[in-house]
C-alpha cells in the first residue's frame, strides 16, 4: 500500500508540473542576474555601498560572473576603497571578457583610473588608448558622467608626468574644442617654440611646461573622474 501511495504522489506532482501548477524556483543564473541587475540599478543612483552588497551576493553564487566582478570593482573604486589590488582583480575579469557585451571598455576605463593612482603611468596611458580605440565617444553605460573626456584627461596626466609633453598636448586638444571648455588660450594653442602663447586664462607662464601643466590641471578639475 505504501508503494502505491508513493506512486500516486509522483504521478500527481508530474501532472501538476505538466499543467503549469508547479512553479520552479529561480535557477542559480537567474539569481545571479537578479543580483547584478539590482546592483547596477543602485550604481546608477550613486548608491555604491548598496550596489556593492548586491554584486557580492551574486559573486557568492558565481565568483567568475563578469557583470558582478565589474560591478564590484567599480563600486569599490567609486567608494575610494584603498584595496586597489581587489579592484584591479575584479576589473581584470571584465577586461578579459568578450568585447561584444561592452564589459571590456568599462573595465579598461576603471583600470586606467587605478593605474594612474598607482603611478603606473604607462599602463594608464595604454588603457585609455584601448578605451578610445574601441569607442572614441565612450560613455560608461551605468554612469554617464564617466566618459571619453575622463580618458583624455587621464592620458594627458600620464603622458605629462612621463615628460611626453607633445603627447599630452595632443590628448587635451580635443577637450579644448568642447563648448564648455574652461580653458582660454590667446591663439587657441600652446606652442613650445612661441612664448607668446604661454598664456592660460589670462596668466602668462615663464615655461611651456608650466602653461601645459596649468591647462591639464584646469581640465582635470572639470572633467576627470575622482
């Protein structure tokens, strides 16, 4: 009799499932996706601490999921977390991902910020070039105030510090053409061979390098992600 009861119970469950009356719970992937979606929604609202919690919950289920790692890295970056190695490790997961989903560009962007902070100027320059080569008008999907302008400022800072002044000037020239540019140059140019052009917003500098540094600093204060 017990065997018959078990058989009937199994048949009943199968019947319920076939009729759609038995709802399955979410799969692990669906749970991970839900955590990531919640995390990015909070990220767009500048709720970085709460976003980080969501990304971490998703990573507990799937430690290698790309969206969660990029979200974790960016959340820590926006929170000024001092654990730079953790940020780098998280963003490197995205940097190694297929390019079609856009995670590479977002990861390169974040890594460029970290590398500049770590005084690794060559890497910072290389990463900005990767972002801009992929998309010259790059905008971070989940925070539209982070974009190609930040990349050019970071590139200019990295090149200036490594004494590539010509490269730094080329990086910021595009920014000077922006309608809201905070920099005014008498001739619209800084010419290392012409001291009369070393005037920035009404202040004349004794050295070309000083004038260039001033331009980069002004642009960094306006555009660069901090």
